[in-house]
């Protein structure tokens, strides 16, 4: 809707809005970008044995991509630094979420970083604290980018 006017009414208890229906938004470009990213993630994960890939990031972007790409039987676990997200399961895909230390106790062959504004920081942590992980990819916008770990 396009908002024509909004104002509080009835002792400032209710917000009243006058709106009009707007032209439908064309989401074709968004949908194409989303589908391309999902295919890139699936192709990347398919290069590894099942359950030998982890995702670093349990935020809304990561959880949506994990679900949309149907990674429930392809990745081992999700790691996230936020303790309140740990020892729980991802919605829709039921993948366990652990602290980053899981990467040492149960190593994987590759990590996909989906950390929004924290992505570069996370890549740095992986390179410094988990040097045995040589395959890292990161989601930036609608792209999956392989990280040079040398």
C-alpha cells in the first residue's frame, strides 16, 4: 500500500492510516538472484562428502538460505558465536547449532560463512583459529565467493 496519511486517534491509542493499493512490485530480479545463489550453494556443498560442510552463522539470512537450499541432509552443523543460539536447532531444517569450538572437536572439510556484516570478521577467525580448514566460502549479497586461505 501507499500511505496517504497516518495519525494517532482515540487518545493516541490507535494509529489510523489512509492508504491506497499500489502497483504490484515486480520481484523477478530478486527471485532470479535468490535462485542463482541457492544453486551456487548447492553446487558448492555437493563437492564434499555429505555432512562434511558446516555453516557459520545462525542469523535470519543464514537460516533462510539453509532452508531454501534444502541443506538439512548435506551439512553437519551450524556454528555461531552467540551463546543464546547454541545447543538449539535450526528452524525448518533441524540442524544443530554449536559454538565455533565444534570445528575443532568435529572437523569438516569446508565452511560456508553467512554472517552479513560480520562475514569478514568470521573469515578472519576461521583463518586464525582454525587453520586446518582450508576451504571457506562466503555469501556476499547474492554471490557465493570462495576465500583464498593461503
